[in-house]
């Protein structure tokens, strides 16, 4: 095995001596990555960084191509038998990394391990259970077909299945959930070489890889001998390693480093719209924001374009509703114009000719952006003070599931990894749902969201979400802001890779030239 390529000493990275000696080889693809994995068990985590590593080791029934389209992977085909029954024909000839054949029994075992209470052993239930919605059962209906039966229609099942990977039943039974945290036996393009916690995860090419999704070219074994996730939490160190040619991809490129990376002869910048919508929740259970005119005033007070251009360096997509422009059912909505004078007039009409004073809650990571927004609100007569709090404390305060809220305004976000409205629209807008920070209650919207959740006709379902978006655009329970882009720095030696909106760094086809 080739030694891990040297990394730039000037960046003062915490690199162990055993990782230092060799020069960079074309056969190694190195990713400067922000966080180490929490575990290597596909069923025992809820973090995207962890899933990024895992999904290069394990494949799933379905996957997403770089354009976020759901395509078969381990499954050869999918058939929707009824609104609640899906059949998946399993591709033949797939091997686990230990050389054993993967079977439909492994698929059933893997899905049961996630969906069944206590199925991980010792009474432990998978933290990913909620990602599988109303699954009633998983069964093998013949030698190579796995059937998933739902308790009720759930059209986004295919969109959620790429989040689940297939494990070896025999391997799990031999090593237990505790062993799965550090040992792997997947069917993906890379197998685990070594995990040096806090430093590097070294993956080796699996030469017997079956090829993955046939609709994503090229297919077959990975292009590189090794893929190495080098853990570099500090942004400046990741950028320096990229500029020096010591890594080939870095995630979370800071916006202030974009120009520097583009100007460097050997590097470039790649972006993709993310899946997290940012917004201001206004407490409609309080005495101020229960008035539509006050909520509209807040919306007119904020120059979203200016913030996107000046603070976010143009790396975000403006939104007028909760959905990302890339989400299913997203449509063009009436834009709320920046107009501070109109905001003041609306406040006066609401009985506040001298304006109002409020507090905006946010997490520390967003303090600078929140203060810029607060300045705009203040200029329009909504005198705003920013209060920084811890994530858990703010969640308890704002995401109260119908219980009373105590704040005025909350600068926050909600993720939408499936890019389907179901897992962002419903939690943030349905009455008393878990992410409804605004305390918004609209029975007509609730009915519409419930109907859309089980509508199987794609066009009808999209039209329902269009109607729902127009409804909330008019009611303005939130000030809908933007969807930030995920920003990557890349070496110009890299080919065959582009970022995807689910934040996965899929290395199946990545090459170093």
C-alpha cells in the first residue's frame, strides 16, 4: 500500500509521523474534510459528514446522481405495486468486501435493522428510523425481490431510500452493533483501509465492485487506488492544503477564500445549491407578530439581495417560500420587495407609528448575518436586538410543538435532504408540528399538506404544493430568506466529480489526472 502523501507542513496540520513520508501519488485522492465520522455504522448516526464517508463504503437500494435524480443502485428496478407497496428487484452478482455474496436477505435485514424497534440489539432502535416514515414491513417475495409495505401512502419513499445503506447480515451478527462502529463490510466502491480517528479515514479501492448505478457513467471499480478523508477542521488550513496541492477537494470553502482559490493556477471553485432553507420565524402567538401587517413590514424591511451579494458573496439562492428552487413542487412566487418606507407605513397601519422593539434569537454561528438583518429591521422601524443562544436551548424555546413560545423572532433554518416538500413544508408549517417555530396555524393549509403527503399523481401533488406555497407567501408566517450554496475548492487535476445538493462527496467516478 502506498503511504499517505505528505501534507503541507506550513499549515501546521496535526499529522502523525506515520502519515508523512511519501510524496503525492496520482493513485490517491485526498479530501480535506471538516469533521471526522462519528461511526462507520450506516444505521447508527444522523450526521451528513458521517454519511458522506459511509456512502463511499456502502451502497443502497437507490441512490442519487449528481443532479439529485433518484436512480437504482443495488436494486435493478423498482415497481410500485400499489400506493403502499413497493417491490425492488435486487441486482445479481454483488459482493461484499469480504467476498461473500449479497442477497435479498441482507437487504431485508438492513431495512429491518433501521425500521424495527430495538432491532439494533440491546434494545437499541436506529436513530435513522424516522427517515423511513410509515414502513409497516419488509419481506422477500421471491429469491431476488424485496417488498416494502407502508402503513399509509408515502410518495417520498424512493426519495428517502438513498439515505439507507445495505449491510451484511452475517457480518452484523458476528460483530454486533458495537463492532459496526469501527469495522465495515459494504458493497461500495471503497473498503476501509484504516481509520485514524481525528486524523484520517483511508479507503481502498474495491476491485470487485459491481459498478453501482448503471445510469451514472462510468461504472465499475473506482478510478483511484485510495480515497483519503484527511480531517482538517480549521478553514484556513484546508484552504492552504488545497492551494499547495496536498489535497484535491475541500468542503465548506469560506466565501472570503473564493477569489483566492479561483486565482490560483491549480485550483478552482465548485458550488451547488444546498438543501437548507433559512428564514425568520415571527412568533404569531405573541402580541406583535399576530398581526399580518407587522409580519409584512418585517418582510419588506430586509434587502435579501444585498445580504446575498455582500455578506454571502453571492453564494445563495433567494427564496420567497420555504422550498429550495431545486425542490420538487417549487414554483415561482410573488417577490416581497425591499421597501423600508412601506414597512414603516404598515407598522403605522397596525398601530405602531413609532415602530416596535424586538429581540431576534439566533445561534452563534449566524451572529454576523443576524446583526446585518437586525440593522435593516431597525432602519425600517423594527428596533431589533440580537440574542445569541445555544442550539438546544433555542430549539426548546421555539420548536414547542404547540406549547407557548416566549420569543419575538428567530433566525434559523430547516434542512430538506430529500428535496421533497414533505420533510420541510409539513414540519415547519403544519399546526403544532415539530418545526413550526412561528406558531402558525391554518386549518386549510393543514388539510392541503395532508392531502399532498399521500397524493400519488405527481402533477396533482406538485399543484397542491404550488397552492400551499401561495398560501404561506400571502400569510407571511416567516420571512423566507435564502438557500445557501455548498462551496467546494477543487484541484484542477480532479475529474469525474461534481458536488451534489445532498452534501455527499460521492467518489465512485472521481479521478486524479
